[in-house]
């Protein structure tokens, strides 16, 4: 469970956004978040800031981006706040979660109730990044 900052994929980061509650790493076609320990992640206090910053930097509402939640810390998500994300005209091309504990499976199931796309689950950052990279490359080839 190492941070993106200490992994081999960090060399491919286009932009890093650092907040008091998390770090977000933007790659070509996808981004990875690492939420801090103990945060209760909500739209108003957290996700809105990330969505606005990514949108401003990429010029996109996210429909062309894949999101990977790299859950290296224990925190909570307000799953119904996903509705606020979509109600503000943001979107995602895909959503993956890297989790290292069995307890997070229930959280993923609950989150999935509020998403338009299925959550893809991974047990390693490398596997999630490979999945996102493959999806991005497949779109380029089509």
C-alpha cells in the first residue's frame, strides 16, 4: 500500500493536486485520488473542489476521464453525494477502486447504487492503472 508518489507510475503524472484532505494525480486520460485517513468524503467539502479543479485544468466535465480511488487510508464516503456530482453536470468514463481490505467491498456495493457505471475493483494500483491505460488506448485506436 504505497502512495502514487512512491510508485513507478508517478513518473507519468501530468499534474498533482494537493488538498488538506487528499492528493489527486492526473494522468493521460485518468486520475487517481488518495483520500486522507479519517475523512468523511462529501460533495460540498471535498469532491466539488476536485471536480472544479480537474475541469478547469482539463477543460472537460470528466466524461473523458477514468477515476481510480486508491484507498490506502481508512475513510468514509457519503455515497448519495454521487448524485450531486452528476447533478452538477460532471461525468466519468469509468470508475475503479483499489482496496486492500475485505471491509471495503461493502462500501463499494453501496457506492455502486448511486453510480451510472459499474465500479471495477482492484487489489493493486498497478492493475488499476493498467486497466485505465488500456481503456484510454482502446479509445484512441477506435
